[in-house]
C-alpha cells in the first residue's frame, strides 16, 4: 500500500515521518562571510502541489552527494527528516520552519 503524501503547509517539528512530493522553485549558493570565493551552503525554495513553499538548506558537506541531483524545477519525493525552527533571519517563505538536508532525504 502506498504511503500518503503530506503537504508543506502542515509541517511542524513534533512529527518525524514526513513524505513530501515537491519541486525546487529556486536554488542559490551562499558564500562564506570570510571568503566570498568559498561556498558554505546551498539554499532552496521548495513548493508542493497545493502551492505551499518551504525554505531548505543543503550544507557544503552534503553537496557532493545531493548537488548533482538537485536542480531548479525538478520534482522530488522527500521523506525521513527533521524539521527545524526558522531562526530570525531574512525569511524567504511565510512558514516558521525550514528543512536541513541529511544523508537519507531524497528518493
């Protein structure tokens, strides 16, 4: 039996079995503050089929694993990750949470 798909608008940190079908709306690299030639991470805006959007962060340590897979306007099934509270900084989406990539996040 296929597992039901969740929506980004329902996200909260107390649940750990999320299953999203999303596409990458925007993707950009963030340079280091000390050395603008070195990238520290990649940031993404993801959107689901209902139009909900969520900010995600791909650390440099995982870029080799996921960098070639991710791309703007590509669809992904994402599951098994932890939701993180969006600390006060420039917000790119209206939600109070964002995702940080881990090793086993995308199918």
